C-alpha cells in the first residue's frame, strides 16, 4: 500500500516512455490533498548533486509541498542549466494540474547520469499520471514500481501510530554509501505535524537508518528522502512515539535496500562495540563495511577475519582509541579473532544463511554502532558493467 496508506494521499505510477525498457512504469506521482501540506527533506551531500535535488532542496525550504514527481530512466544529473529547467518544467506541469505554484512540487529522478530527460515524455507522463491518481493500495504499489531502476522488487512500509498512519516507498539497489545512501524515498503521514517537527523527526530517522547502510561505497548525485504531512487524521501525535515510528519505517526501508543490493548473496551486519563513543564505533564499522576485499570474501562464504581487522586498523587512534591486542572479532557467533590473534577455527563458522553477523569488540568503552552492508558478487560486476536505465 505504501504512500497511500496514510489518509490524504493519492498516487500513480505509469509508463511514460522515459526508460529504455519499453512498457516499464517509469513515472510516479504522489499528491498530498491536505488539509496540511507540511514537508521535510534530506538530500545527498554530493557536490555534483542533480538538477532535481537542486530544485527540490530549494522549494522545500519553506516546509511546504503538495506533490512530488519522480521519474526513473534518467538521473538528470550533470546536465547544467538545461537540466535544471527540465526539473522546473516538470514541477510547473504538476502545479498547473494542482492549481498551485511550482514551488509546491518537488521533483526526483533516478537513472543514468549525464543525459537530459526526454522532457516531452516526462510532461505528457505528468498529465497521464494525474488522470490515474487514486488513494488505493494498487495506486501506491504502481508508484513503488515506477521508481525502480536495478531494483528487483519494490520496497515499501506501513505502520500504525496512535490514531495516525505512516506509509513509505524507496528505491535503491546500487551506488549505496553511508553518506545518506542512494535512494529516492517518499514517506507519508496523516499525523498533524508542523514542518519543524517533521524536519527534526526525519533527520533523526535518516541518521540512524539510511546513513548506516553501505552496498558499494559509492555516493549518488540524486539521493532524496521526503516526508509529506497531510494532517488528515486530525491527530497531533506524541512526538516521541512518532519519531520512534518514523525511525522504524526508515530502518525497514534501509534494510530492504541492503537486502536487494545489486547481485548480492549476503546481508552483513557489522557491529562495533566497546568503543569510547558512538561516533568512534560507527567510524570503525564503516571502515569494515566498506572493505571490498571483505565483501568479496563473504560472497565466497569465507569468514576471513583478517580482512576485518586490516580494515579496522585504518581508523586513526584519534578517531577511535583502542589497543589492537585487546580486539575480538565474532563472525556468526564464532570468536575467530581473540585479542588481535587467532581465536576459534574459522571452519566453525557457517555462512550459508543470507544474514552474516560480524561483531567487533574494541574493549575500550561502552558505546557501539552498527552499519549494514552486503557482499560483492560476480553479478554485481555484470550489472554495473552493462548498466543503463
């Protein structure tokens, strides 16, 4: 049901002829019918951010949106002023249908970098999508399919609060790094929040979810996470409860991205504990999770703990204080490294299950942090050597 689960939202997903894959749904529209039109957004920190990111970052600055248009089949990134005009044209087309200003419409794009969109197809698609708008489960599902690129399946979430609802969809499979991570994500709620409350809750939620996954260490130009608030339930939520639910929704969507990592065969949980601070733990976990040699070993069902500690050793002492001679490493419950030297035999580790748990204890403090990643397989190389949207 995804983005149509909360009251006050309509959606559509249609084939607009943007993607090279004929007949693929490639344009999604989500409309907030109110009564509130509050919104918040988090975007990529990539300095080559795409035209739709530049547009959406600007228009959401006042905390208000009535709709978002998303296309797959082209990123509209590194396309100069012409690309920015395409984003503005797209927003204007949707705004005309809404009877609103273009600044009330966000735009997001995903696909190949460095090419302009077939703008006539995009604009016609916007009109077509408005004709298909509905608040049904099918409409939400159609939208979730329309934003996919190399994803093998749609990724959605629905949660219930105390008298209000949260729904969401995300796309993401490759070019995933823990600097927000690559995704186009739209989350909707019928809770009655201010834009300031929405912004605070969203930043907290993304910081502990999308910011803690890593498929291939590559940061996108197009990352966009939007929270749209309709207030249609009339319920002003307890913000502690709402923030917890929003974090749960983002965590679910983030895990679904890892579970659908391009060509992956394992999901890998890297937890570093016994650190002096959470940031120290996360710095260590990110170093381990970003190690391509480790990812390749896991793809071969090899619990090669040497690739864990060698990556851990790249974190400066000033960032994460610890004594290598005190470090332990557990892989799927087997302590393969004990005090910086061999522990139990790696032959005791079973690797057949999809999920792999790597737990590192620095024995230096009480803080911990977790990064989710997955392995790199032959299929990953093939997908990205043949990539086109």
